C-alpha cells in the first residue's frame, strides 16, 4: 500500500516547493497537491479576495510543472489533489477547471472537489457533470467528499452532502461515469452526529471509493490530527478497506499537525506523519 500526504500545511510554513521536498525526504511515495492557496476566500461575505499566489496567476501551470519536477527529482509523484472550496461561491467555481488542469500538469490522477454541502445529489451532479468532459480530456478523475455541518449549540456535526451511505452513493451513481469517484474523509465520517461510521461508508461505497483523507479526531470535532493521536480506531477501518479490495493510496490530511512546528523542525514533523501513514499501510498488509 502506497502512502501520501497533503502539502498545504507544510506549505504554510516553508512554501510548496520545500513542502514537496519534505514529503519525499520523510519517505512518502507521493504528495497530494492541495490547492487551497489558489483562492483566498472570505467566509462572512462569501466572496474571493485578491490573491498573489502563483496558483492564482497566469503562470499557474508553470508552477504545477515546477512542483512535479521537484517531486520527480526527489523520487516521488503526485497521486491526487484537492481543489479550493467552498463550491457555493460562484466566483470560486471558475477555478475548478484550473485545479483539474494543475492536477494533470503535476501528474495527479484524482482531483477532490467538495460537493456543495446544502445541495441535493441531483444539484451537485449537475456541477460535477459540467466539469466531467474537461476532466476526462485531462485524464483526471473527479472525487466527491463526505461533508458535514456544525451545530454550535449541541456541539456536534449534522448531515451535509455525501455524509451518509445513501447520499454519497447517490452522488456518484447519478453521473454513472468511471471518472466520477469517491474520496472518503475518515475524520468527517467518525464525528458525532454524522449518523454513520467510516466502516459503514467504506462497505457502501465499495468500488466507488478510490481516494482517502486520513486523519484523527476526538470523534466530535474535525481536528485533522495525526493518526493514532486521538480517538479514532483505525484497525476496523483498515480491515474494511481490505475487505472491499481498496487499491488506492493511503493519503493523510492531518493538516493541523505541522503548523505547530517551527520551520527548522518541519522535517521532523513530516517524519512523524510518515510513520503514522506507514503504520496504517502495515495494518492494511496484515488485515
């Protein structure tokens, strides 16, 4: 089982180029092209702000090629990506094709794009359907992800798009296309109020499941912490993945772990992430 991790958290400290190098140095097989910096989103006003990041400029493909080459020079590839969000922002939706382009340019095979959390499977299928011809031309699969809403009064999550087996499968099946797949966020699935579990979602998704976001939490909050540090039990999850014949990457999205490290210790933090991912892969091999 090959392992990967997102680069956005390390990039906040050392930039994307150095982040890819750190992923390779730690021992990962691949890097997840997390493109959240492509857009600066203002949540209160649901608008995009001015942004001088290379992914937002005219030379975005040149930047993607640069990251790809850094990875190749260090012996790793890009396995998947994450487009910016939220998709409810119409201005941001204009960047989704750019995210798919960058995925292809970097060598990734899957681009994770959030469904609109409040939309129906039919409404989200329309959004994905508009992108599918372009994605297929680029050789990139689109992956929906299980979402959640937050109830601050009761301090737990509640239903959003793809949160349940029925909703998630419906989102994928409406497109009936090999280029429309599922990315299961393990942390989201295990939060109180999700009305499901990661194991239940894995078995329901079956062949649809081709990508993962792996991280740990207290089973209440979306902590995005390093696996084996909090409350999620990964053994039954990994066993379920083995049972359905999952053959994708084990990709970490423990994005709240590295920002606590100073720049000079990013390599140490990345090594911690590698060791947790390797442990997950070893559990899979033994299952």
